């Protein structure tokens, strides 16, 4: 938070400006680039990071694997239950 400009926090990547105008970690499977006041969910085909400091981007599933938006892991396309990794 900048301190002198309430509501104008320049949060680092992986964080967002919360209701108290403080920077808070994005939830798991969400990400934020630096300076944003909201996090975005990882889209389908991508998974998020479990560690808050790494929530600056999402991971693309490898070929042969899938993820619905918000999944923590990529599933195997060739197994009936998805064989989540």
C-alpha cells in the first residue's frame, strides 16, 4: 500500500488490493500481475500455483492432459476418471 493514497495500492504480482486497501495474496488457482486490484481465475487448460508468492501466472497443461478452469492439477485425457496428477 502506498500509505498516502488510500485505495491506490500498487500491490506486487500475486496479490490484490482487498476491502481494507491492503495487499493480500490471491487465492489458489487465481493469479494477478503487479498493480492490479483483483485476481483472475486460471482458465481452462491451465492450473494455478499453490504457493502464494508464485501466483503471478498459471501453468499450461502438457499435451494429453486437461484442466477445467480452477483445477489444481491437470488430468490425463486417456483415463476414464481423468487420472489427476
